[in-house]
C-alpha cells in the first residue's frame, strides 16, 4: 500500500511540473501583439497562447472571453487569421482592420450556460411550489371548429 501511495505522489508531482513548465512566447509574437495590434499589456487581453502543430508555424491566441485568433509565420510577414478572414501585419490598412476585428472579438460575451445553476433550480422550485391566491379563472373557451360563412345567394351580392 505504501508503494502505491508513493507512486501516486510521484505522478502528481510530475503532472504539476508539466503544467507549470511553459515555454516563453516568441519575441515576434510579443512585438506583434503589443506594438502592432495595440494589446499592451498582453496579460490584460490574452488568456493563453498555444503553439499550433502546423506548417507554417502558428500560434493560437486565446482571449479572456474564450474567443481566439491565429498568428501564422509567413515568409514576408505575420498573418492573422480571425474567424474566416486573413490579415497581413505589414499592410497598414489590413493591420487596422485586424485591430477592429480583434476589438469585436473581445466585446463578444461568452455564451451563457443553458444548464441552470443550483440557485436557479431552487428559485424555479420555489416559484412552482407557490400557490396562486384567489380563484383561477380559465381563459374563455373558443369553438374548436371555425364558423363557416354562408355564401350569398346569386343576385344578393353586396
């Protein structure tokens, strides 16, 4: 039993060590985010940066609201792919459009959960448990079949 506990403790230590080992963000990406995309300080806007396993090399920039965009290394410039659009950072007009697009991404709120929390469930149960005061008046009944209009007799048209 002691051996099993020791193995578990070692595995937990190894997992914690793996989680804390992070590679630094490449300086080109830092310059692109801070200077060109006006996201300084990075920690204010960016939740995480992940390297993508792609050719050309790329990084996924995850914002605090879980929206993301990708930065690709191109031969002459860095390219941003935001949703379906591509922007090259060397082109000033495209860079400006990219900043606007990132701003729209940052203002998107995350989709709320459709699963109610425990507090919301209790409120719903309390609401359902309350009995209405006074008599409940049913809505007026409507005939199930609509009345048919009689056709006017020939010569009696209005």
